[in-house]
C-alpha cells in the first residue's frame, strides 16, 4: 500500500486535505493518507522519515526548494500569488521551485498564468463543497438578513460593506463568520446589527450560514482574486441561498455557465437595500457537480498513484 503525506503549512486553511483523505479512505484502497504540519517551511512537525516511510509527498505551494528525494512529489497550486507584483512572484516561484512528479492547479487560469514550460504532467482540480452544505431548500425562518463568510482582510471594500450596514442599513442584521482583524473589530465590534462569530469549525459552517437569508460574496475586481473560484459562493449555492456579489470575471463566468442570477453590488453599495432585493429575480444554480468526491474524481489527481 502506497502512503501519501499531505503537508499543511501552519495556520493555512485547506479543506481539500480532509476531502482528499476521505476520498482515499472511501475509493482508493491501495493508498493510505495522513498529514503533517510544516511550520517553518523546512521541516515537518512530525516524527516522520519521509524517504523511508512515505511514497508520495503532496505540497501546497508556495515555494519548494527541497533536494531530489526517493519519493514522488506533488505540487498543488490552489491560487496565484497575491499582494504587490503578483506576476513577478509567480515568475520567481516558477524559476526557483524544484520540479515535482505532478502539478495540480485550481483551474485553467492558474495553470496558464504560472507559465510552466516543461513536460511535467498536470491536473486541474477546482474547489469543492462538503456534502453537509447541500440543502434541498432555503432555511424557512432565518434570524439574520445577510451573512458574510470569508476573509475580512480585503482592504477598503470590506470596510465599506460593514460601514454600509452600520450607517445606512441599521435595521438589517448582518452575520459575519471568520477571523476578525483588530482594526475591523475596533470599528464595528459594538455595532448592534453586525454580529461577529469569529472562526468556526468547517462542519458547523452550513448551520451558521443558513441562519441568514442572503449570502454576501465580497471580492475585489483585482488580479488574481477576480480569476479564482469563490468557495463561499459555491457553499451559499449548495445551501440554496440567494447570492449577492461584487462583479468580477470569475463570478460572471460562473453565473453564465450555471444559469444563476445574482444581485450585483455597486462599489459604494448604494443600492443594497431591502426594497431592491425583495423584487429581484434571484436564481440559485445547482452545484451538485462541485461536491468534493465528484470534483476529485473528475480531476483524476490520483490516477497514476
């Protein structure tokens, strides 16, 4: 039986690791899988002799400057570089990272923009949704009007959204799920109609999200964010929630491909009010094909192991 080690960097949220491990347990009897932390980028936070005990090491990139090893190596690119000069960062990663056995990319855009020019085989594996997110119908009596689930480190757009609820939509309840930066909490922590839950467990997410009527997808129309899959939007759809979103390339393509109809926000949020929403013809698309097992099976990432 071959052993796969998934290497998780400290503090990085990677639901795909749990999805991979569950898929292997259920469908790949010739493989076994476990994970370990890599807190400093150089050593594993586990008592593991990788060369002796492991056949395949699966790394989520980042950089990898490891020397050639006796095991197979997978490099997975779940996103493009962010921050200042992202294309330069992609170039540096491409030039300095050692060659793996296989590469896995989030989608065609990530694959294309990383611009690897070699013969290393690759697979495309989009984001998936845990089966526990799927609901046959929306919550009949939600106790909040809106939910935002995701990163609050998205600059002035998040601040503007929260300020809109604080100043112009005081009668609407907003539930915010995720780690709250100090600056956000100092400005909005005592706002009565904004409820911060903090970070919650992945298995508890559907029950928390569906306490609200509408799901908010707030993403800046900036490279590379505007080209990458929104996991939270997929989860809203699985839970049969109407989606309110900023407008950018990926979400418009997804809407067109799935037959959805989302409510798009202006940059200043000035038409986000209950009067506009109550008469809007929302369509929440079916997203069953994004259930994790189906996504992994379609990707064929374990095909040659």
